[in-house]
C-alpha cells in the first residue's frame, strides 16, 4: 500500500494539472473569439455605417470591458441607425444605455433610459429591476418597492424582486 502512495499522489496531481490546462485553453479560445469579433466589428464600423444590431453588439462588448463612454456612444448610434428597430430590441438598447449611465453614477440619465425601455416593453423585468435598484440607491424606497412589485406582476418568481421587495416592506414596517 505504501509503495502505491506516490503513484496515487502523482496521478492526482497530473489529473489536476490536466484539468487546469483544459480550463485555461477554453478561456484562451473564448477570449480570442471575443477579441476577434470585437476588432472586426470595430474596424467595420470605422469604415462604414453599421446596423443597429452591430452598434448594439459592439456597445455591449465595450460594456463587458467596462468602457462606458464608448459604449454609450455606440448604443446611441444603434438607436439612430437606419432601419426599423422593433420595440423589444429598442428596449434592450435603452436598458444597456441605462446600465452605462448607472455604472458612471449618472442616475438621472439611467432612470430616463430605463423608463424609456419600460415604455417600449412594459414587461421587461430586467429594466424594472434596474430601475428599482436606482430608486433604492437614491433613497426613494416607496418608488423602489412599487417598481419591484411591478416586476413581480410580470414574473412572480423573480428572486431579486422578491428579496428586495420583502426587505423594503420590512423597512417600512420598522419605521411605523
């Protein structure tokens, strides 16, 4: 038994290192794909006008990289792009704009964009949750609770809205 112990340890270590190598390779492939798509889109949009989808996609990539100013510029171009954008997709763009402004702590602009998204697509629970979150940040608890409850009308099992609404209700009860 003692003779096999080093072999067992080495086998375990080898399996661990192999798993780690596979994980790293997968991450490298994903990153290369992302960066390849990113540079192709960036180059294309510098040379010619793009579609709303292309501007949105590149803007989302800038959001992933936490480059909010560039993301805002591209998302605004997506809204102005030629061709008709259906209300649901336009709502996605407004939500992304809201997130960009939120990340820069420009809450009034974020609120405006989230409201525009909800106006176009009233059951857009992500935008509703985002709006409620900003209301909480701005100490507007009543509006936040109302918005979380609106979210729960469309998606009763939404864990974020459930948890935050319950927390706000408890806070209101404690204040009385």
